């Protein structure tokens, strides 16, 4: 397989991992790390942080994402992630999406979602999914609005939805734990509209990172792997999407890995970088811009134009 063919294969896998299928993934991805010895906080975590991430696939700039974490309002939290394909992938697969989670804050590292909404647009066709939760952790409804169709409300089987969270809320709990010195070992059950799974963060090590042209952060970080564990619903017999990527990483001896660190005191930690190994190359996500608590940092390679 030629280098160009490998890059195209890798870009295809990035497309399979677009945030509606991640953590933050990514994302999505997104999106939690080790039992690290960060100092515990006497004050409650709060404030607002905004981060810009650049995602590279085999050296090609593929996705740009902006994450906002807002804990300013007492007893509440608000998260939003906006992402879009860029460069070659943007031309081959023009896609953008916005993902929002808000709800109740029950403790410094305990959150219950009220609403998670994903809005994705593929070639100008928009799809909106709204997940509605009660404060006691029960799931109320899923409302789906497909392109050029009337909204429909679904009430999935309670066995798939009861006491679940969305990916972003679960990741916020992990980030808050890290900031409080409680470590990143964390597991939460997620419902994604069709399936129930556990999102497991496994502590690995502590690592000192150095600022680069791509990443603004320098200092101590917590390193953790993330693994999805199916628990019910419509799973394919052959791994697809994130599950396929996860198993490729397992075969290569490195599960999807996240580096986290607290940049501003008394605020949750944030993802600093993510590394995902695949059969066709590596996916890197770098923190290219940070704004929070009076800190404003921008990486040299922060992409600000439409063309890479």
C-alpha cells in the first residue's frame, strides 16, 4: 500500500470517528485519566474555559474543534463542542457538528445531565438528536429530527438508558477528579441512541509535557487510556467505528490515550492531547489554544484560515 493510500485510509477512519461516534472521542472521543497526585482543592471547581483543538491524521490536518466548559452557575454545568472537517478531509467529506450537554452539578466531581443535544450537518443535511434526562438519573426521551422530516420521540428500553450519562458529562467528571487530586480512574455507562456501553478511563502514568509549535501546554500531566465496553443494544458482530479503532490500538499495544492537566487553579483539568494508533497511521489531537481564568495561550501552528 502506498503512502497516499495509507493516508486516505487513515482519513476514512477519522471520518468514522466524527464526534457523533467518538470521545472528544474524542473527543468523543472524546473524551479521562490516571490516579495522579495533583494537589487537592479546598475551593469548589468553577469558572469557564475555552479550548481549540487541531486533529492530525498521518500529518494531515483533518479536524478542528472548540470545547467550552462552563461551571460558572452554581449547581449547574454547561458543555459545548463544535467541530468540522478541514483540508483534504473537508473537501472529501464536508461535515460539521455541535454537541451540547447541560445539567445539574451534585458535587465537585458529580454531574447529572438534563439535556444532551447533537446537531450534525453532512452536505447541508442536518440531523438533530436531543437526549432528555431527569435529575434522579432516569432517562426521559430521545427526540430525533432528521433532514426534511418531522421530529419523532422515542422512549428506549430502560435497560439501555437507566442511570446513564452522555459522553461529555462522564468525561467532565473525570476531568474534575483529576483537578481534585482524586485520579482519573473512572467508569460511566453511556447511551448513544442505540447502544449502552461503559466508558472506562484507566490510569497509566504521570508525564511532563513540553510546549511545541502544535501544543500550548508545558508541565505535569496525567496519562490515561480509554476503553469502550459494550453492555447492550445494537452492536455489530464485527467491530466498526470507534470499536474498530480501539481494537487496532490494542493489537498495536497502545489503547487510545489521553493526556490531561489542570491549567488554571480551581478549574477542571482539560484534555491536552490525544493519541490513537490505527493500522494506517496515528491520529493526534493537540490543544492549540486556551482561554480561561485570565490565561490566553495560542500555539504557533494554530490554524486560523480555511485552507491548511
